[in-house]
């Protein structure tokens, strides 16, 4: 499209811009991975004051370990998507600028632009990304904690109260009812035995034809 493109300063600028674009795309996927890393936390008094407690962080880590296979699959998919985007962007750029003719220093300039991005804007982007993700995570955690904590405390008090009622009232009442039922059953059984002893105990006697007949004996 431009005959002497690779002999001008525009080659350096545009190739470097493509490298910067590639670095920015890579940082997007790095930010996604950081968002899935629960233990990552910036250092400082402010961050130490609001960070998620270790107990809750351990629970999150257990969940992350359970989903480690899914995380590895996501990393693989992200790598594939990144390289597809990088390949397509470079192919389209070469085709649009130099009619598909590949030059070595095009890739050198692109790599140079990516390095410029990583050591300048990339560091700033990652610095703020880590802190923003950490603050959002802490905000969500503490918001959830503020909502859940009173409910947990109320349930804890209710459970303790129900256990107290169960131990002091319900279980003794059940034990008393069982004892009364057992006593009534014993009294009925004793009364039946005494009644049978007065009238004679009922027994069965076999007859010559194989049948059984009732007979009372004393």
C-alpha cells in the first residue's frame, strides 16, 4: 500500500504501536488471572487494615483448590485467545501496510514497542489493577460480612436458646412421658398376669387329630 513504508519513520512508530497493543492485550489476561488469585494483596498499613481475614481466605483457597482444574483450563483458553488475537493483528497489519510482505525488523519494532509498554504503562496498569481488584474484593467481602454477621449471631443465640429449652424442658418432659408409659404398661401387664392367675392360665393342648384346643389351668 505504501511502497517505501519500511524505509520511513512510520515503520518504527506503527510497528511499535502494534507491540504496545499486544502488550495491552496481554495485560488484560494478566488482570483476569490476578482476579482469580485470592491470596494476592498489596503491602501497606491501609491494605493490612482492610484485608480479608486469614480464616476466610483459607476457605477461599480451599474453594480455589477444588476448582484448580477449571482455573487451568481457563489459563489455557486465555493463552489460546491471546495468541490468536496477536497472530491476526500482525497478519492484518502486515497485509494492510506492506501488501503481505514480511520483514524481520517489523517484528523487532513490534517487540520493542511491547517492551516499552511493559516497562512504562504496563507497570502502572498492573500497579493500579492489583489494588483495584484487592479493594473490590475486600468491599464485596466486608459488605457480605456486614449482612451475614448479624444473621449468624442471631442464629447462634437462637440455637443456644433452643438447646437450653431442649435440655431443661423438652428432654425431661419426654423422659417423664416415657417413664409414665412404661409404668402404665408394667401396671397393665401385672394386672393381666394377676387376672390370669385367678382364672387360670390359658394353655394349648394337642389333640390326637393334630389340632390344638384351649385349656385353662391353675
